[in-house]
C-alpha cells in the first residue's frame, strides 16, 4: 500500500508542476487530469484556506461535485453558514446556492436557507449585504414584512457616499417595484 501512495505523490506533484509551466500545451491536460483524480477532502481543506479566492473557488468546486445531491447541498449551506468564510465572494456564492434551493424546492421563508440569507443582511461586507438584499427581493415567497428588512438596507445604501452602492441599491429597489408592487 505504501508503494501506491508514493506513486500518487509522484503523479500529483508531476501534474502540479506541469500545471504551473509556461507551456500551454502541458497546462490544460494537467489541469484536466488533476480534476479527475482530486480528492474531495483536498477541496474541503481548500475551503478553509486563508486566501479568499482559494475559498471561493474551492466552494464552487465542492458545489459542482455535489450539485446533483440536494441533501448534500443543504448540508453544505448549513455547515458553512455556521462556520463562516473570510471570502465575501464565497458568501455571495453561498447566498446564490441557497436562493436556488429555495426556488427549486418551493420552500418558504421559515427554512434555514432563508435564515442564512437574512443573516447576511447584517454582514460586515457591503457586497454580501447587497447580494443578500437582491436575493430576498428576487424570492417570490417573501411577505412584505420580510421584504422590509431588505428595503431598509437598500435605503441605507442609497445614502452611501460610494456610487457603486448607490447604483446597486437603486437597481435593486427598482426590482422591488416590478416584482412586489401592490
């Protein structure tokens, strides 16, 4: 068994070296081969990495691996909503996954997926807050009371000194008018 482990280390290190070469003809096949033999445990370790882009891409890969299993995706959202990320990009991706799950399964706002999205309205990163507000506005199962928390956040963003936040807030408020007008 130890001889097989040595070969695995040699193969993965060789593929990793080929992946970082300047020669394009070696990089593509090496990346494809690594994707076929990569272990899910390595991806889960990468999700806990300190680099924000590594976390984001590892979460995306983990989602792609488990995308056909709704129960595994539900566990993924619950696990990482409690553990948290350093990456705001990973939070935004997790919000989108939760939103898709709510829309596909017709869950209401009493689900843990909605609770996670609602908790992201109080995140420290503005991008995550904006994504959560936009997602809540896009959900069809939201009541006016639940919609008010997202609208309040958007009102704060409209008075921001950052033009990007103002634009995103106005655009999302416009979506409120078209989707939830009464």
